[in-house]
């Protein structure tokens, strides 16, 4: 369910990461970015309606979980979005590695499970959102009846011209 309303990006989190999502939303608000925070408390059954509604309302999603991304909540959210409302997504969670034991706060930072990392992911996905919408526009699809992004232009822009272009990274560039 929605715990914090927003229009620029949806942060879909579970467990302890919901708190970090709320922290990130408040930080983003200071920078003029409106972030919705969804508490996705179950994966099965997954709340398809809330996920799709959030994606349509914001056009960009960040998933946040304190466990493995592969086969976890982020993957389940991506399945829903791929079928019903494809939007740019960033995923935060454990990146296919073994867990460790230790102080919880130290481990959360070590695995990048912090409000700060959520803020960074939100900014990345918002840049990709505008690039994604620009691509739809230039392909002639923006005015179509099936366009879920209609009306999502940033304030002050009357067309898709002059939208900031997000950098395109190759897999090797991300690893560097």
C-alpha cells in the first residue's frame, strides 16, 4: 500500500527497507523530487494493482529489498511491469553474493541498503524515464491511446524537444 504520495518516482520496498525508502523520499523532496513510497509487504500474492498504478502515476520505479534481488521482490515487480506497464526500473538489494554476519548497520551500508543509495537510484531512473519517454515520442507512439506516459512531461516543457538525455552505459562501463 502507498505510505507516501509522489509523482516523479515510485520506491517499492519491503521489510526494513520501507523505512529507508521513506528516508529517501524526504531527502528527494528537499531536491524538488516527488517520490511515492509503496510498502510491498507480500510477494505472493503480489499487489499487481498498486504496482501498476504507481508505475503509471510516476513513470519510473526503484525496488528496494534487504535480500537477494534475483528471484526476490524486485524480480516479481519487474514481471508485473513487463506484462502491464513497462517503465525504467532500478533495483537495490543484495547483488548475487553470499550474506555476511556482523553489525546490522555496518552490513546495510556494505550492501548499499541505505536511503542515500535509494536517492542515487531514484535520480538515475528519473533520467532514464525522460529518455524512455523521448524515445517513445520520436517513434511516433507518444500520442497513441496505449501510451501510459501521456501528460508526464516535466513542468515547463510543452514538447519532448530539449529533454535531458540520460547517458547510455554498457555493462562494462557500469562495472568500472
